[in-house]
């Protein structure tokens, strides 16, 4: 039984690494509370008094935004055993978040994806600091990932645990070495690359400049989809970018991953909200310094621009 649970936890971690989050129960309208991969899955004990892992750990960085997974009412926001904790009631269900520096008060009504605090220190995990996310119905602990709508769990053979480790190690090494990782990001629009990453003659100013992303061909009004699970950092507008969206995907293989979307007609998400891979976040436009309808798509790793084609699915 314990081996089976450990394997499922490994599959959960791998699926989230690949951009899909398995669901083991009827999905609710929920979002991940932190934009980071699962590094330890749900592993409840066989008996209530035994040791186990009664939630999931999401990798993040201290100070990262933590949002509520579902709409509800804050029933606790304070310190327990030296760590900040927020508990939100959703009727028959309760979600817990720790360690968190609360940004809400007891009694507050919060919406899905609303900021409830910032990740604190004190919960170390592989790769750094984690948020422990819990789910309960009465006195029964449930798997928080069951709230996320992303299809059924696939049970793999026992030998798959080694494969999971190899995949994660390989991806981490490829990120460090600058190698390709096709499929890490979903194409935000279905069009081909019209202008690649690198130095080019600017089509408006007629001077050589770094093109810090790729231009994906798409007609005005085409849906723009999030390239992976993320938290919305900013939605803004400026003369060069037009309508601009920045998404924070947290730590991926030990690297901080951010994607940026430019020239849209507009966006349908707001700062602090959680978004899922493939979720529609806006529509293609031609705002800012643009010569026609397209999506300019940018990727930053640890604050440095990199070629998005390394990571895009075909």
C-alpha cells in the first residue's frame, strides 16, 4: 500500500513537471495556490495516528504570492507552532496553507485565486522552500490535487519511479546546459514562428536590435493560452509592447521561469490570479509597435531572455 502511494506521488510530481496535473476526485473550480511544481505528493498514513504526508508540497521562493485555491471564508490567519498558517473554509471542505505570512483577516471572504499571503520560511524541501497545501473534509485529509481538473491518474509500473527520476534529472541538466526541452511549454497560439529569437533588422525603426522572443503568426482575436501553470505577475500597457501580460511559472529545474505575451487586443486575467496550462488569458491583437496581428512571446530564465523555441511544443 505504501509503495503504491509513493508511486502515485511520483507520477503526480512528474505530471506537474510535464505540465499536467492528475485529478483523483470530481474537480472543483480550483487553482494551484502557488506557481511551482509538486515536490512531495499526498501520502496519508494507514492509520490516523501514524506518520504520513497529509497534503502536498509546492516548491516556491520566500515572499512568493500564495492564493486561495477556491472561493471561501478565512477561518484562521495567524501563527501555529512558530509558522504562519491560513485556513479557508469552503463549506464542507477546508484548505490550509503554511508557512504563510497572512495578508487576510479571519472572516474575510476570498475569491478563487485571490492573494491570501506570502510564502514564509521554515518548510524546507528538495530544491528550496515549499508551501504545504492541505485539504480536509471534517477530520478526513484529502488530496488537494483532486481539486484540479486535469484528467485521471495513470498508474504506472513500479519501475516507473526510476524513469521519473531520470526525466527530472535530464530536464534539470538540459535547462542548466541551454539545451532544448520541447513540450515544457504549450504553444500559446497555434501559428508558426514568423520572426525568430535573436538579432534582426527592426521592421519599424530599421535598425539592428535583439528580438527577445518569437513572433507567432495568428489572426486578430485568436485566443492566447497560458504556456504552463502560472501566477499572473502583471497586466499592463506601454507604447512598445501594447497590451502586455507577464506570467510567473516559479522554479522549474532549479531555474526561475517567466513568460511574457505582447501586442494583445486585451487580457482577461488579473495580477495575483492563478492560471492553468492552456487556459485562455487574452486575444491576439496588433497594439504597440506592431506591423500586424501576431503574438510576441518571450521567455525569461533567472531574469535572462532565452529562445522560446527551446521549450515550445511542435
